[in-house]
């Protein structure tokens, strides 16, 4: 697990609204699963604490510099919605996207929460 200080040093750009948080990570990863293991699993509790959101209500969309995307959400509705369109690999509450443009995923999430 990465510490909050290590995460802060990465200069991650956060964009949040009431339904989800997007984290733009300025680093390259070989795959979305590597991205999840290397950072995103540590990022979820950090973001929840920083933004004062209950961790079980947080929908985190993490996007690496080379468009590897990890979405972590305990909200099954969100995961099911995205799975219908993109058929991602999944482990537990995390979905991994190696070859999907972030704009497409964000558009689908906006449709879901509107």
C-alpha cells in the first residue's frame, strides 16, 4: 500500500462530483491490472478520506497517462452498467480497461448518473 504522502507526490489531478471521482494519474502502466495493484487500491481510501466520502459509496475512475483505466465501486449498478457496454476484466469491485478510451467510459457513467 502506498502512503498518502507518496500519493500526494504523484501530482494526481482529481475531478469530482457527487456521484463519482476521476483521478488522472500522470504515470504509465503496462496494464490496468498493474495500475490497480500499483496504485489504485491504495488510492481509493486516500480519496475517500480526502474528499470526506464514505469509502463504500465512492465510485473511483482512475486513468493513467497511457489510458489504462481502473474503476473501483461497491455499487453493483455502476459496474453492471459499464460491463454491458465494455465487457471488462473484473476482480471483486474493480474493473480493468486496457483498450477503451476514457471518454467513452466517462460518457457512459454520465448517462448512468443523470
